[in-house]
C-alpha cells in the first residue's frame, strides 16, 4: 500500500529514520522487491548496472553486522562533534542521540540492506571515484524514496566500512571482497507513523553560485 504523497513530498520528507523504526512489524520481501524494481531505474555509468543488493533477515547475520557496525560507531558517537554556528548546531544533540539508539538496536531491524557495486575505487582519482559511486548511490536513494512512499523507513549508515569492517561484513555475507565495494548498511522497517516533515536546512541562497564561486 502506498501513501498518498506527491513527488515533492516524498523528496522533502524522506528522513534518516532511527527511533521511529518499528522493529516488531515484519517487512514482506515482495515490498522490498517492488522498491528495488523502482530503484533499478536510476542512472548508472555507461549503463553498466554493476550493482548487487544484499538483503539480510537472518537473525545471526544481522547481529554479526550490528556488532561490526558498533566497533566503529561507539568511538565515533562519543567523540566531540564540530560546531557550525548556524541552524545545524540545533540538531546535533538530537542526531547523536538517535544515532546512539540505532547503534544499540540495529540488530533488531527486520531487514538490513548492503548495496554493492562491482569494482573497487581504492586510491582512484577524484573523477573515477565520483563516477564509480555515482553508479550506485542514485539507485540507493531511489530505493529509500520508494520505501518512504510505502510507509517504510531506513537510515543511510557507513560506519561499518571503517577499518576492517567492510571485509568482515563481506565474510559474513559471502560478498566477493576483491570484486565488489559496499555502499553502506541500511536498516529497513515500517515506521511508527508516517508524518515526517521537512528538515531544517541552510537556505539555498547561501549555497548557490552562478558563473563563479
């Protein structure tokens, strides 16, 4: 069942959902397949479509991935956060609090997703790296939008990729580490309520340049 949201509403109210993930409600595989079919319409460099999507609902594997995630998440979340002197500072304590909640409960998510792309951009120049990730991340964002339109949510996390975490996750899931790069770790669940709103962002005029910086 899809929500009655306009394209603009979906684009402006798709949030990184942490505390409002419903860990007790099962997520049908057919709903995820629906969302993935939509995501696969995203652009991909040279039409290579070198992506692979690994969904995880096995409790032991979810726990193993959550343990890997927490190795990097715990020190990161306890570290002092930068200040910006603007509206972003208002949200920092709330973001950190919700991120800590997710780290503690990550293994409870009904489903996890690790999107992968063929190849490894390690040490690649900026242009190659941008093109590489540009062939995966639009599809992942489209997947999150499709989730939102169906009353589900997720959070884009990358902390499990720090250090040896990506390799350890590859071993847990049988991902060929030397052939595929992981783009993140996404808990997926129905949300507790669907009344998400626009986030506080810097105004566009502060971020816009015409013809020169």
